[in-house]
C-alpha cells in the first residue's frame, strides 16, 4: 500500500514539471521574428502588453502557490514515515492550485487570441505546432529503430 502511495505521489511530482505551453514563453509579441511573421501592428502589440501586465501578478502568485505545494509534497515524501493522509491532502491542494493556474493562463490566452485576427492566429498555431510535430516525428523514428523483442 505504501508503495502505491509513493508511486502515485512520484507521478504527481513528475507531472508538476509539465505545464501547458499554449504560447511561446515571455513577451513573444515583441520578438522581431514573430512581429514580422504575424505582421503585428503597434496597436496589437500595445494591447498584448496590457493583457500581459494585467495577468502577470495573478500568474506569478498562482505559479508561486504551485511551487510551494510541490515543495511541501516533496517534503512529505522525504519523511521516513510517509503519512498517507498528509500526502493526499497536499496532492489535492496542488491539483487545485494547478487548476487555478491553468484557468488564469487560459484566460490570458483567450484575451490575447481576441487581439489577433484569424490569419495571425493560424500562423501562430502553425508555428507552435512545428516543434511538437518535429518531436513527435523524432520519437516515432526512435521507436522504429529499436529492435523488436520477441514474446
């Protein structure tokens, strides 16, 4: 039973390092290559800046809460005697904090999406999908190169 709790907790900790990557990190709308590719106007860049500034404090607080709970969970898991109830309580809090962070990120994404026209959004989506598609292709190639194991 303890092994299952420990395994589940380790999965939670590992999953904590995965985050939604809906947009490039940072102020992507100020990068010359993105401005050029999307043909962003100065007005659009200003609106995106305003959206970012409005959301920034809430996102920082939400990310901080997630990080604090990750540390708390690791602390509980590092104890010689794991207390199942404490681990599950912190895991629940961490899951809820991640949910709040995700909601704030999505709200900012929706607001930013509203600034872009359909053509700009399509270009942004294509640019975001390229690295993911390339990674998926590399993984498939690796799997195909592995020798097949006999049952």
